[in-house]
C-alpha cells in the first residue's frame, strides 16, 4: 500500500484507495438521500444498504490499515508543507473532518435503525408510517458496548494523553449519545423524525465530502 498512487505524484496507493472509498460511500449516501427526497422509498432503502456496506469497508481499511487520524493526533504523520500550515490549517481541517465523520456516521446508523422501525412496504414501494417512538433499550445497550470498546482502545491499545482521550471519548461516544437523546426528546413522531434527520444527514455527508477532499489535497496535491 506504500507504492506510488495514481491520483497524485506524491500520494501512495493506500491514500488513493482510502480517498476513493470515502468519495464513493459519501456520494452513495447523497444519492440515497436524493431518492428519499423524491419519495422513491425502495430505491432509497436499497441504496442505503449498499452505502453502509461500502462505508464499513472504508473504515475497516482506513483505521486498521492506514491509521491517518491516530498518526496525526499523535504528531507522527509526515506533512509535506510548512509547520504553520500543518498546525493552523491541516490539523484543524482534520479535526473538523473527524467531527463530520462522527456526526454523519452516528446519525446514519441511527437513521437505518429508525428506518427499519418506521418503513412499511405498500404496493411494492417503501413508505413511512407515523407513530410515536419509544427509546430503544437495545440501542442504548449497544452504545454501552461501543463505549467499552472505545475506552479499551484509548487506554490500552494507544498511549494517548488525557486531553486526547477526553476528546476521542467526547467525539466517539458522548456527543453522539447526547445527540440521540435530544432527537428522541424533540422528534417523537417516527415519520417527521426520519425526514428531518434525513435532511440533516445530506448536509453532513456533503460536509464530509468537502473535508475529505481538503485533507487529501493538503497532503498530496498542494505544492508548498
């Protein structure tokens, strides 16, 4: 994966594959959102499943193989530009990218669970039923499993300082958990919840597309 890439003279094969994975799954999510806006529920449903599979493949590759985020936060990444660009532009851009990733992926997973609970098949098409939803015990139990894994990963796999541990715990669990609690409180009706959150998801994935491209360009395209 460290062999020369095909998108830029400075990139590696690993970085190019990673960027293309991000590009593909983000665009697939945006297309699925467009299907939902046009009330093409069955196409939306199928496209979301394809998008999720692509997204999980991307994250398995990105964080288990490349570990760009971990390397950058630990000041291990080799940045080709001046230090002030790295400190003032690249790292803030990467942090914003992480936040887009956190919110968009958390919301996307939640939306898929909500979609299965809300969607009904009617004459060969998927539509939304309107019902008052109750908090899911299974979802919160699953979130505690994720918190346990994240805590183990931060404290026993990587030797981060307390500042980074708190930041990763906030971005990786507590902010999404608070977000879900607010959603359940403010949007109790299933149909309205799904449509409002779907619109927000489209905006988040558009931001994810922009920040992914910015980070890639700062690393491999911009001439310093």
